[in-house]
């Protein structure tokens, strides 16, 4: 009974993909500390524009992370994530205007987005795959005219601005540095929470519901409740991202929650790596950096180059940028004997794949790594466990 | 009463555009199990291609026929060289591939023709006729009739021809079709080609009204998706009926319910979807899918 659950983390853990994870614990801790130090010191030495870019990456990484929880991990297509980002931004703007305590505003931004997400999910999760996509597509589509209509709350088409992230005097920081630290704090906390969530009991429930709802139900995991939970968590992350958005941009308008942005978020998630925490961060970076890059090259070609980049990345790396090290290792390290890494070269099973598909995937797994007896044994071990499922 | 009839006929006409796109989406979905977000983009491209032919001095009808034929080829090529690679993989990735295709097409159009609106000549006369005291535009009527004719032709193709039978077989089970000797890959290309051609018809029908812009059909695509879900993914007729219902309903609501008005009328189909899906999750006309474990 526990087998499919225990097999799952092997394929979803992004950390295990990184080379550092194959080393011992000390190396890992040293690397983590190094990363933390770099992240903490970076804004003091970077120009404001670089800091603002990093800040925006953090903002969208949180939104992509939420989307990843409901879509990448739980397999429920969500086309409305940007609605919750916009909702969080509007709640934040309103709260700041009213002069409420900023912590209260943050909690409210997450809470209101979460409650709305819960209500939507209670209805949407009753429906099968594509119907959820349709209900969620409605959120930004209806959200934009609604935001224009509710002028008293949202400022109508003009939008609403609120400043609350100017650096206080005692800190001696510039505004962009202060914003960076706020966003670093919230983003880091969000990623840590999400990582623990998807690695724990609920993460495994998400995985089973994604693979096969009937199996989930037979194991006592309610698909309905799991989907509602995943959707609500995603909405809360959306709300938090909206709070961060306002902290960074200090202005929001109906344009913030337009359908096009929602689609871009979805693309960013898949590009980064569906079902991967690290992939969410890469997705956030993709969302912010690629338009910057294509604009710098030639503003007239922005759209066409964005489309081309998206397709090229998916062609080369269908599992997203996060699978790049794995794919590189599969290409270069085929003949090298590295006993530490065998299971990690196994591609994640295609979600929604029926038993037939899984069967021929196992075949390709065997073909992918020939003539390495110890690796093959490990793989057989793993696939054996999947077969029992 | 006059206004009412006018609103209904106009609603049917816009609904017909949604219906054509919705049919295209159903075609692709039946064949490959995907929702093609680029369907609208492909249709807009066909509109521009027809425009280019008209500019080159061809008569409008010839230009449109050529554009529709080219769309068929383009759709088939898109299936073969772009989507094929992702059909067996993660469905999320495949959906994002179609989003990438949409972005790419929009970008290409913008590079060639810019974002400025271009006028497109209408295939039908812009006069109006009197029906029961209501002024009804000939274009609206003709658009609706065109879609009905296409629907009937498609239905005949699927139910009465060998090609249609093969297409249905592939949609039903690619594996069994391949075992019975059907060229599954080529049939999938035909399915995508047909869908693109259908979208092209929608594109050239709606272009005179909206004027050509790269994002001309973005809203229509959303309505078409709504119609697809409402009608049920497995039912072409259901989709068309749903698309008409959406077109008519939103027109009526925008005028007769002041609180909703023209800005919020897009919420109407979705409110409808919400209610209907909760009462009838398989859509109005769809079959309930039973999955074996």
C-alpha cells in the first residue's frame, strides 16, 4: 500500500537532482550557507536595477510556486493563478491606504485570496480535469472587468497605488535594498513551507491524486479534499505574491490580473519545471528575464522571440529547465561509473499515464542507461515498486 | 420586439464564430486529447493571409479559399513537426506548447503586418433586410448560414465517408487503429488540418467586423472554450448549440440587464458554466466518461 507513495518522492525531489545532493551532508550545508550569504550580501553591491529585477523574480517565483503546487504536483490545470495575485495586490493596496498594520495587511492578503480560492475550489474540484481549467480561466476573464467596475475598492481602470516599502532611516538602506530584503524573507519562507508541504504527507497525497484518483481513493486519500487543499494553498501563495507585487511595484491596476499574464505564469511554471520547487524559482526568473532580454535585443521582435524561446526550451527539455543537469548528465555521464547517482537519472513517470504507457516508459528507462549493472538493478528495483502500484 | 430579434440574430452570428472555433477545438481534442490554445492564433493568421492575397489583386472569394487551403496545410504541419513530439507526454507541457505556438504566431503576424488594425473586405453585402419589423443585417444571417452549412458538411464527412470513419477510429483508439493498418500519424495531421481550416473560415468571417489585429480572436477563443465545456468535449453539435446560446444570451443580457452591461457580459457564459457544470459535470450534451482503474 505504501509503495506508490514512497516511490513518488524519488521522482519529484528537485534537490536530489543537483550534484551537491549526491555529496555528503556537510557539503550540502556549506553550499546552503554560501547561497544564503550571497543572497544576503548581493543587494548591497548590486545596482538598483539588478535589485529590482531580483525583487520581481522573487514576486513571480512565489506565484509560480503556488501554481506548481496545484498543477505540477496535483495535476489540476489552473489558468487563473494571476487572479489571486491581483486579489492579493488589491487587498494590500486597500489595507495600506486605510493605514492598517502591514503585518495584518499581509495576513489579510493571503487569507482573502485563500478564502476565495477555497470557495472556487469547493465547486471546481468536483469537476474533472478540463472543467477545472474552464472554471479557472473565468477568474481573470471576469476579474478584469470586475476590477474596473468596483471603483471604490480598486480605483477602477486608473488603478491604485500605495507606498509602504520605503526603507526606514535606522536601516541605512536604499529603498530597492529594503524591498529586496522584505521579498527575500517572504519568498524564502514561502519556498521552505512549500518544500516541506510537498515532501510530507500532503505532498504524497498530491502525487497520488495526480497519478490516479481511483488509486488515491482506494488508499483513503480523498481526491476531492486533496484537490481543494492544493487549490487553496496555491491561492494563498498567489495572495502572498500579490502582496509582494505591491511591495515591489507599489501600484496595481486591472491589467495586473489579465488573462495573458496568467498564461505566461503557466508557461513559466512548465519552463521552470512542473512538480519541482527549484523549478518554480527558475520559472519566476524566466517570467521576468526573458521579456527583459527579448526587449533588449529588439522590441519589435519581443513576442515572436518569446514564443520561439518557449518552444525551443520545451523541445530540448520537455520537463523544464530544472531537468537540464539531469539531461546533461545522461548525455555526458553515460560511461562514467557513478554509483551515487543511479536512481536520479530515471525520468519522472509521465503523469496521467496509463499502465501501458508506464510499461513502455520502463523500457525506455532500461534503454537509456545500458550496460551498467548496478544502475540497472536499482532501476529494476524502483520500477518493480511502481508496478505493484 | 424589433430590437429583440435584431439582438438574437446578431447573437447567433457572433455565436457562429465561437461555434466554428469551438468545433475546431473539439476536432483537435478528439484526435489528440489536447486543448489547442493556438486555434485562434492560426485563424487570425489565415485572415492575414487572405488579406495579403486580396492586396495582391486576387478576388476575395479566391483569396479566402486559398487561405483556407493554406491553413489546412499549416495545421497539418504544426501537428507533425511541433505537437507530435509532445502528444504522448505530460498534457500540461503539450498545452503550454500550444500557448508557445500562439505567442509565436502572434509575434510573426506583428512583425509582418504590425499591430495596427487593417480593414478586411466583407464577403457578404452590408445591407439589411426587414424580418417581422426588425432590421437584420445580411452579414449576420449569412455568417450563421455559412456555419450551419459547414457543420452539416463536417457531420457528413465524419459519418458518411471512409476518411471520417478512419478519423473517428484514430480518435477512439490510436493503438487499435495502428494495428488495423490505419496511417495514424497522417490522420492526426488531417484532423489538425481540418481544425485549422475551420478556424480559418471563422477568421475570414469575423475579420470585416472586428478588423484585423494580431489579437483579434483572443476573446472569441475564450468564448469558444466556454462553449466547448458547456456543450461537452465529445459533442460537436452540443458545442455549436452552446456557442449560439452564449452569443445570444450575452447580447440579450448586455442590453436588458443594466447592472451587467457591456463590460461584464463576458461573465455571463462563465456563470452559466459554473451552474451547469455543478449540475451536469459532463456538459449539456456530453457523454459521461467512465474510467476503468
